[in-house]
């Protein structure tokens, strides 16, 4: 149900098919290791520049956040920012 809650919280966000694909993989736990722009590019068969633009857009929308490491080791995490009266259900 976490996936459903996530998409309900972001229903009004304008996402491209690459973004939706990678976000679904993350929500389903089908993305091994940390999410990097290189992994994004491989998962979506996109260029590194396109991967970076997709990620930058999700950062701006508050859907992803940068991990602690920077530079070439920059990894990204999903932001689970749900209303306080409705916590996500884990199933």
C-alpha cells in the first residue's frame, strides 16, 4: 500500500514516463543498491544528461533528495512526505 499512498500524494505532479518507471521500481524494491544518475540512465536507456535532468526535476518537486555523499558518489532517496494524519501503510 506504500506505493498507492505515494502515488496518491503525488497524483497532481507532472512526471514523464522515465520518472514514473524508476519511481515504481524504487517503490517495488526492484532497484538494487543506491540510485545514481548512472543507474537512472541505464534503467531508462537515456543519456546521462537526460538522467540528470529527470533527477533534477524530481529534486525540485521534492520527490527525491540527495544522499549525504556528493560528487561522483551522489545517490538519491525517495522522500516520503505524507500528511501527518495519514501515515503510509507498509504491506
